[in-house]
């Protein structure tokens, strides 16, 4: 099936470009991952590209909620306006080149495609016959043939992008400890809540929910955050999860770290909080406490943010607050669904 | 070169009223806005807004400060999607240790509608006294903590009085779309244009009880959020139970356009007229002049290319720090411009914010604070002459409660122990004991229970509080960054302590049915904050004050730069004193007043 394309007006594209791309000062002031390169350091919030936005077809309102609009932007070098720019990628039919249009007389070229939520794709720009990596977006992926392409992913994505399987399992243990959901009442709540979301409701409302577990999808949220907005923290996670893995294996050589007792993680967590972890390789990472702080912010945000970011699976964290806090008549004292768009909430006017 | 009757730089509170008035009168108007033109659901072809009810829009992901030479290099910072990136466009301030730091304080939102997109929407008038603080304080001997007579030396009357502004307050209230009540306000109203307020949040009852017990006449806080169909702007209330109440008001743009920012209230209703043009994503780099006439407004287009336009009149209204900076940058380009704009020597001086602070506590019971606007009750008890004299103050302030603070889970955590963008998340991440059961207890204690009462009061104007151009730090256009040098006067501290105690009293009496023994967890003025010198509350005022004496002001009583024929500054920069309330409504009212003067000229 051919990909659906949308004509966005110039204003929309420029609204998402000028703040980040237009500049004169060449200083590389922006921090991304170690491999991002100096050109990207001259772009503010390079992770915003391509632009991933909501989609709504007024004629097919409900069905269109399963899609995002992905707007690609290519910024031509000053004085070297190419005659044709196109994008090719796995989101379109057999990598068919899709011509990008010039935005007015600006050096910006653009194209907007409708892509299902929950997906990750590779793409390149075709400029002057060459297939280029996106010079703005620092995300990369290696295809099966070993070639490196640019990557984007849409909202509600649950495909692991950054963290390895063992890293995710280890991370889950730490997130569990930070979040309130390992307390007896919360565990009881989550069991009931996930059970209550019967299969039909799950498929209809939360088709992409990562996992209905005690960390409410936070590990998936962190994976996506490291892939995009906070890719500069990838190294912290890589190194620290490796060190944590070493430390816990020293302490219990007989068990897989993901299966070790909770107490072991509680002790480790407290040691990291004191910045004093026996067995920690301080030469590789000097401040385990810093990593713990980072993890605290990411974990809390992931649990309680909008589910489109990949955590708060099935709105479980909001629902937990809504159930825990009720008045004498049993009415909730956190009626979050009142303000939010369907299918998450029930506001009749707001569309998300 | 494009030529217009008027070129207006900035689409917020200081610029939009002028664009509205002049466009309605048929004049050709160009609005240059640095930020994007973000749309409401109704304005978007898809029916989806660029603003979301999404906590991650309030403060985005972490970024790392890299501005060369800053003491806070390497620290994390956060901002909303319509606030500037500090690495690209830093404001630099001098901390207590004398070292320079970059900050996001003192920026209003950069988007069509300016600061009125993200503001808390509190839309109070200033009190009549606020306009004549020099006269009021003349000869007084009872001022506390003013050992060198700074109040009497530095206080200024405005060149206009309350009565001159009163009709324009009414015009602003009517056209912007504000709900509230006038009874019990210490400000005369010739007519009331407020829409009916929504029911207060249940937690606000403690404020009601506290204010009544203390004899503080209270009124419903005027908020720029429409509660009924608003015919001047054509906005309609959608179906639903009090749909404006969401918890996503303060710091969020409104996808439904119910929050009355200048875009939905004043500009969008006139969009499509051939004589009104908006150029968004365009940053003005400097003005050029010839013989006291601004002849060119130079800006960068959305792709960064330089463009020049011309206006018979040029209005600068891009929020005080940036307006002052633009004038200073223009002066760097031309000696003649410099000679004119610096003639009084006061450009950049007398930079002001507010004395602000308040009290906060967890109250008995629990409430759904997410069903809320931002504030329910206000009082002018501390704005009256009796209170001011009795406490040895030079001026007063307004008090009101906040209901939407910490109403949502992420805002509760990220503002745990901090109230500003420079220190957001800090306490939560450092409080590593807050996990599991302890985190449950944190929610039990603080979620839906916390109530704050704030004050907003006059800050003493001082020439040493000032805006300069930083000698070394450049923005992304290689322009010198704004350098903010300010501190609190000993009398400001006395004033903040006095008003914070009143805020605390409201909670102390409110929390136990008027007996006055309810424990208050914290209260104080902003001077106590670690980064107190940076704190501005996004109320950026002064730096180009208006007045009747050309040697004592930068602008004339019509906000025209003294040595210029056609250059006006109509944002908060013109204020000689900061007023006893949030400044937006007064900026709007004054801009409507200036618009009438401009019409007489065109």
C-alpha cells in the first residue's frame, strides 16, 4: 500500500524549524550523544526531527488516531539549492523516492507522511542523486545489510531501540524499586487494573502498551528517551548498567541479576544514593549517585507522563492515583480523564 | 522595501492591543513575532492544536548548559517548547558570588501571543496608589529598613494616573475575555466587563475562611480564561462541565483557546484582513534611524536571511529585557541612535520585577486540584493605605491563592522543594529516599492537599538594578546577550517578610476554621531563594521607563522614545514602578491607551 502523504502549510513547517535550525553563530552549543557529530551540535533540539505529530482526518476521526504525521525536513546548504530532494524509507512502498517540496523560497525542503503509531523506520534523503543520512536527526540504525540509515519512530513505540534485553531487565528491577507499585496495595491495584483491561480493551485502546507490569512500561519510556530527546544520556546508562551488572554478579554469582532478591537491589540503591558502592568501578563512572538521580527523574516522568511516550502503560499510574485518592462517596480526587482526549480520557472537546 | 503604517515587534501584551486597534481602524500593520504561530484546534486544518494537555510540554527533556564562561556550565536546564533555548539565547545574571550564570528567568514565551500563552492568566488592575508612589512617600519618616532614603529618592509617579488608564482597563477586560468579580477590589470600576467566574476549587475554601477571619475583603481573582461565549473574539465554550478547568492552565498554551491570550483574543479575530500581516519566526536584530526617525526594522526571516521593513511608526514590545536589548543593540550599530536613546543615561536602568513570595501548606482533607483554573480568591487588603502605613511600607501588593500548583503528578515531583525553572527537579532527584513506600507516603501527604497563597508587590526601583549587554556572551545570531544585574533592597526584604506573613496568616486561620493555629509549613519572600538574584517570575518590567521629564525617563508619557519621532516601547519596560499586581493587564491597558495616541498621528 502506498504511503499516504499530507500537504502541510508552510507556516507549520517553519514553526517547527526556525527556533532549532536558523542561526549564524557556529559554536557547537548543543549536547547530544558522543557519536552525534559537531554539525548536530549546532542545532537546538535536533531530536525534534523529523517532526512527529498527531494525525486527524476529520472524515475518519477514530481510525486516524492510530497514525502519526511525520514531517521530514532537509535544510540545504547556503547558496547550494538542490533542484530535487526526495526521501526514501521503510515507511513507504518499496523504498519509493518521495519528492520533497521547497518551503517557499527558503532552503527548507519538506514532506509529510502518515505513518502508523508504534513503528520504527529507516530513511535517507536523496539529494543530487546521493542517498544521504539526515544531517539534522542524530538517530541512526544499522540495517541487515550492514548499512547505516537514519531512523525515526512514532508515538506509542514499544520496539526496543537502545537498550539490550539484559539491560532492560536489570533496569526494570531498579525502576520497580523507585516506583510506588511494589507496595502491597499498589501491586494489588495493578493486578486488578490490568485484569480489568480485558483483552478487547487492551487491543482497542492500548494496542502498543509495552507490558502491563509493575514498572508500568517505564523501561520502554527510558529506551525511547535515550533514543531521542536525551540521547546524551545513553553513555550513562550503558556504563552504569554494565557496572551494576558486575556489582550484583559479584554479590551473587549463582543467579541471573534479573532474578536476584529484592533486598539486593534495595541495598545497591541505597549505596548508590550514598555514592559509596563496594565493587563499583569508579574509574569508569565516578558518581553512581548522579546516575541514580537521572534514573529517578526518568522513572518518575515515564510512569506519570502521557502514555504516548511509551510509559504509563494503559494509563496505569494515573489510574492508581485515581483509585487511591477518593472522597467519602467513593468519587475520585484525581479525575485525570476529565481533561484528556479519548481513548485515554473522556473530554468531549479536546482531541489530543 | 515593504512599508507599513506601523511595524510592531512582539505579539504579546504590549504589541497585540496596538495591532488590534490600528488594524480595526484600517491602518496597515505588520506584526513581527520571533516565535512560531501555534494554533488552537479550531484554527488548525486537522483540528489538532500545537498546544497539548501534556505535562512534558510544561518542561521538556533535560538539556545541558554549555554557554562559555558561565558558572553553571554543565548544569541541567529545562524549558517548555515555546521558551527560548538558553544555550542559543542566554540571559546572563550575576549571582551572589559575583559570578555569571545563564538563566531562563526573565523570558516570556516566544510564540504568537507572547507571554500571554503560558501565563497563569491572573489579570488584576493596579491600585490607584501604584501610580503615585513618589507623591505618597514624600516626607514620610516611618519607612522601615530604608536607611539611606532610597524610597524618597527613587520612587516615581507615573506620568498618567489611574483615572487616565481606567477606561483602557475596561477595554482590555472586555476584549481580552476575563472572568472575576469587581466588588471588594480596591480599584474603582466605571463599568464591569468580567465574565462570571466558575465555582472555586473546594480547597480554596480555606482561603475564603482565612481571609474572612482576618477581615480581608476578598473577590474572585480575575483570570483571563473565558467561562462563557465571548463575542468580541468569537470564541465559544465547548460542551462539557466547566471545560476550562483542567490543571493545564499555568505554563500551558490552551489547545481550545479558552485561555485568553492576545492571539486568540485580539489578533486571530482580525486575521485575514488585508491590512494586517503577521510574520512569525522572525527575530528583529536592530533598528536603524535617521534624524530621530526609525527608518528600518531589520529582522531575520524564518530561514535566517536578513530583511528590512519600514514603518511610519515602530512599536517595540518584545518583553522588557529583550526590548531594552534591542534598543542597545541598535545603539551599537549607530552613534546617532546611541546618542538619542542614551540621552538621559537611563536606558536599562531601573529594571524591575516584583517583590513576590507567599506561604504554602498541606491542608486538611484532599481535593481534586486538577479541576481548576489557577487562582480563586484575591484580596487587596495589603494594597490599602492603612496597611501600608501601619507596616512602614512604601507600597503594597495583591494576594491570591493558587490552586493549580502541583495539581498533576509530574508537576508535584518536579517542583518538590523548588518553584522555578532553574532548580526544577533538583530536590526530587536528590531526595533519593523517596522510593516505594516512601513515595506512596509522599503522594499521600502532598497530592491534592497543598495550597499556596502568593503575594505580588511593588519592588523599589533602583538604578543599580539594570540590564546591560554582556561583554562576551553571544546568542545564536552572534548578538550580545542580555546581562541582568539586580539585587533586593533592604526595604524590599521588609516588604516581602510583611506580606509573606499575611499570606501565612490566611492559611493559619483558614486551616482551622478561623482559630488561627493551623501549622504553616513554609512562607517567605523570593529573596530567600538560592538563586534569588535571578528570580523574576516572568514579570520583566522597567529599563526604559516613561515619564514627564526627559532627563529622568527614556520614554515620554505616550511611550515614545524622547529623542525619536516614531519609536515607541509599549511592553513592561515602560513601567517606572512595578505595581501591586501581575503586570499583564496593565501592559495591555496601557498599550490600548497608546494605540489611541498612535491613531491620532496616523
